[in-house]
C-alpha cells in the first residue's frame, strides 16, 4: 500500500526545525509586547464573501489562489489567504473598535494555491499587525520603527531596506488609474500577458511588473505622485519627517503599490537582497476604508504582514540563528538495571525542580550502558548522570562531561543540583 504524503506546498515543520520557529516567534512577541500590542486569534476558515468584499473579486488571490469550498450546509467557506480581513471582521463583530484605538497582532497559517517555491508555500505562516482608530502618520511611523527594532533584534541591520510610497485616496487613484490605462492602452500589444489582464481589472498592479519590457514601457507612464490629493501628500511628508527624526533609513519608490484593493495613502515594503527574487520580508500600509467596506463605521487603520518562512530562510541564509537555538538537552540521566529506573526518574525530577530553564532528559527504554551513553551524546547534553547498582548502594551518582575530556566525577545525590548549577 502506497504511503500518504503531505499535500504539495504544505510542509511539515520537523522537531529539528521548530526551535528556530520558536526563537523567531518569541522574539517578535517580545518586541510587540514592548510597544503595547495585544494578541488576537482568529479562525482559519471564514465566509468566502469576507475575502471577496475586502480583497476584491478581480484580484489574483480571489480569482485564482483561494482554497474555497461549500460546507454541508451549502455555505461557501474559504481557508484564509491573509489575516487583515479576518482581524477586521473579529474586531468589528466583538465591538473592539467602538470609540477606541487598538493595537493588535496575530500569527498563524494562511493558504494560497500558487506555485510552491523556496520561501513560498501553499500553506504559509504570517505575523500580522493591525492598528485601528489612529488617523495620523505617527502610527504609520511607529509600525516602521517597530519593524526596524525587530530587524535589530534578529541581527538583520544592513540586510533589509525600507521602501515607502503614498498611493493617495481612492478618488485620486481612480483619476490616476484612468490616466495609466489611457497611456498603456497605446502599447497593449507590447505588454506581457499578466499586464494585459490587469489592464482591465487592476491596472495599478502593472506598476509592480517584473517583466523588463513592461518596465521599459512604464518609464514614460504618468506618475502617481502627480495625482496625489493634498491630504495624502501632507500625510506622506509628515511620515518622512518622523522617520528621519527616528533615524529610520528609507527610499521612496513611486512604483510601489499593494496588491489588495483596500489599501490607500501609505504603503511600504521591507526588502532584502539576500534571497534572490523572493526579496520582500514585510509589507503593509494604510487601509482606512476597509472597516466600513465590511459593514462597520469609518475607521482609520494601518498594518503589515510578515512571512515567517521567508524570515527564517533569511536568518538561516545569513547564519544569524543563535547557536543556543536548538533541541539539545543540558543533562541526560541514565539508568542501568531495573532497580535504578525509579531512582533515575526521581533524580530527573529533582534536577528539573532545581535547575529551572534547563532541559533534563531521563533515559527510557532500557539498553546497555554503551547504548545509553550513545543516546546521551546524541541528545546534545553537556553532562550525563550515571546511575547503576553501585551508585544506588553508595548514595552517589556518576557525573560524566560529554563535551570535553574532563574526568567523570562521583557526586553525592544530595549535592547534585548544586554541582550542576555551578557547571551549567
């Protein structure tokens, strides 16, 4: 009978890999906590209409990438392709936005049916940050300052760069969109197939095209900056002044747009040049109209999403995962003979009580002294506690260093915690 394998693009995260994930997640959680952000947890399945109304029916995500199905009641449900819409739905449904500001974050799997490649999967994981009820550029700046602090916490200073832009209000974009379409329509035959399709559905996404021929055509296209409304222009100038004052380096990219319909005014991306084509590690912007679009009252909002697979790939590529991030034990307790098993378990518990934060593994499953010591060595432990009939009779235990050539010690059981406290 053939073995069942994981679905293509939906990967297992194995025990050897999870310490890096835990390190990344705990670092992000710590930094977000410093800024007063609160965690929210949403379901991975939502009504399909939520994403059609928020993301837009003529986007690639809704048209081609969503995992959508009918449940037994005939309701159309979708595995979430992103987190912002679900966060807005949850916050509005539970009254979190009424006459108050909110700083929220979440993490978890997202799902898109696209071609799997290095750093991009069909089930992928994101950290999302969303802020509600704050209209000024100061909260935009805080998000970018916060993210810069994250890069510092990971040792990524100098390995990421920030690009920002303003895409104005929906009214300003509507006027610009028509000017862009009028310009590109002259060169329709020269556009790549994706751009031809987007010309009638989402023309601003053409600005983000990677096709060299399309990029050359765009050199003569109208500039979005020329169509910005005054309020958006003032907002953007204030944002730049705040980033300058905070010492956050950035560049303005006039071609930077977001792929989702709900964005307006500030948009940004943190990019790395260390991962080839998969260079964006964090992206976001303002979406002041989304809460109202989903049935709530007009609410100012801004946020970002960060792909964890890509961030972890970046850290591993640059060798920035700290050496202590691993599954290694600190102490491995062996037991030779049936009489030693219960004593070894009691000793392991004493060590866990007396050495908080240290990993103590008690050998289980029997085996010879040689096989147990091999397992102790493979565990990564610095010390093995050796317990057999002789040790039971004497009230001592053997304490063997596993990472250097120091001699084995005989230690009284009552003194073992203190001896290991000094050595670890």
